[in-house]
C-alpha cells in the first residue's frame, strides 16, 4: 500500500474558496447589518429592485435557492415592510408579483455603493484577465452541480 501524501489543508481548493468566501461575506454582512439584512435578503431585494424580477420562482433561480427558501425570505421581507406582494395584471390569479416598498427601494439605493465598494476591494486586486479567468474557472467547477441551495 502506498503511503498517502500529506493532507495540506491550506492548499486545498475547498478550504481556500471557503475562506475567501467567508472573508467577503463578513465584509458584506458588516455593510448590511445596520439595515438588519442578511446576504440572501440583499440578493432578493436587488433581484427585485435592480434586475426587475417579480415572480418568486424567478427570484429563487436568480438567488440560487430553493422555492421554500425564497418563500421564507419573501415572508420575512414583507413582514419588515421591504417588499409587497401584488396580484399580477394578467394570469389566473394564483400568482403573485413582488415589488419593493418605498423603504425597500431606499435601502437598495443607499446600500448599493458600500456593497459595490466591498466587491471592488476584492476584484480590484485582479487584472481584467485574472478576473475573467477566475469567473471562467468558477463556471467550469460549477458545471453539472446542483445550483439551488436551501441556504448559502
């Protein structure tokens, strides 16, 4: 039996990607904390306010979470007065459309610049070519993997 090579935790892809993800997450959570938002709540608010997504299923796909998770997030955001549910103009009456409330729109507008600054802090460390290569590598690693998560 051949001896196994050392584990070398700090050279493992999962460890390094998880660590970077957590560092970025902590910075983003610090920006969102004064608003009482989580990263997932922020993703939903920007999906509605910045991307124009109105249907819960479209938001679930956009954020990359399961339908039950998006339902819980929407209930929480609605209870906090950040989103509103409306019957769509067309359809069979069972569907709902999601819109930002005034407060939700205010928060998206106000928090966008500091969130962008966090992203720029990290992406600014890379050349355009390095950034493109990183995005391509991430896409390659995600091929064939399940993308809808209960939480991330």
